[in-house]
């Protein structure tokens, strides 16, 4: 499939690293906490042991998309009711959504488990089939991985991720929030474009032919546990979300969708 980018690519990890640095510099205002693990990896807590919030949610969503997504809050209609929502647009949908935002890397080390998203995936490329189809590679000197989890990653987790990515743990920043948190809910609703791209990829459509995308999804109420939160966030995207894509393809290809 065409349209791939190699080498330094679009610099997803450097873009996300700068966004993570901004989060750390404004930790008090964003109600996030920063810690450094013994091996040198940094962890930004956006909702595990800290309140986080809507500001942290926007920052988290931006990092998930490797700095190539534009995200803000807007009102949106759900039936006859007005809800607070999140609007997302990008001119690099295949790369920002599928090579970065998609939570396709299962991080499982001992009893620790989290789904990994964000631009470090584009450097590590452990999802070989997906990145072969995307044709996107990125060689980064440092990277950022977003974890959807309630458990703080350990030094063992950082070492495992570093080994898979070929990077020292001291060059990795984790940004983490559980599903049942303000920031976690925002970053999942901000997957409104990624959800559509993933569906098109599943149907066999070349997502590199999607030129641009814009979408809106309502924000979920924070649930009392992560299992309920998964249901609420999925409902917001699948039933309350709307997305439009600009696609460069012929009618026969589009008819297959």
C-alpha cells in the first residue's frame, strides 16, 4: 500500500515529547503528578493517584495523536439534549490515528497489564502487520507511550518496553490515566476518528487514502469503576459520535465500505 513515510517520519515522538514536557511544566495547573522510576523512565500520572481534569485530558489526547491532532471542547447534540463534547481534526489521519493513537500494543509484564497507545508504537512497531500496511516507520531517540491503566508502571515494565523499543528506559516517558477518570474519558472520546479508521482497515480499505478527518463525540460522565467507564466511553464514540473523512479513492473502492 502506498503513502508510507520512513526514517524520521513526521517526528511523532518528538512532538509528543514536547507536549509531555509542557504537561510536566504545568503539573500543578493540570492536577497531574510526575515521578521518575529508578531506571530513569518518567511517569506522568493524569488520573491514577491524582485528579487530572479536562486540561490534562486535552494534553493526553494530543500526546496520543503524536502532536498531529487538533483537539478542543465543543457542545454537541445527543438526541434532543446538548452535551459537552470533544472535536478532533487532523490532516494526517493514517499516521496520527493508526500509527500513534490506536491502542494496539498490549503491555503485559508479570501481573502488570495495560493497553499502550501513542507514538512510541511507531518506533517499536511490535504490531508488524499493521505497520506494514501503513508503510510508516519512525526512528526516534526518545519516545512517549500512553497507558490506559490504574496501576503505575514499574521499573520492570519500563525495562521491558525499552527492550522492545530498543531504547534505554531513561529515554521513555509514560503518560497514564484509567478509563474511569476525567482525562481518561476525554482521550477515549477523542478517538472518534481513529475508531472509523480502524473499522475501514478491518474491512480491507487502505487508510493511507484518507486525506483528512474531523469528528465530534460527547464526553462520558466519569463512572465509579473502569468496567462501567469502558461501556460509557464506547457508547459516546459509537452512538454519540460523528466523523467526516476526505478520501482519495475511486467509487468502486468506496462502495466496498
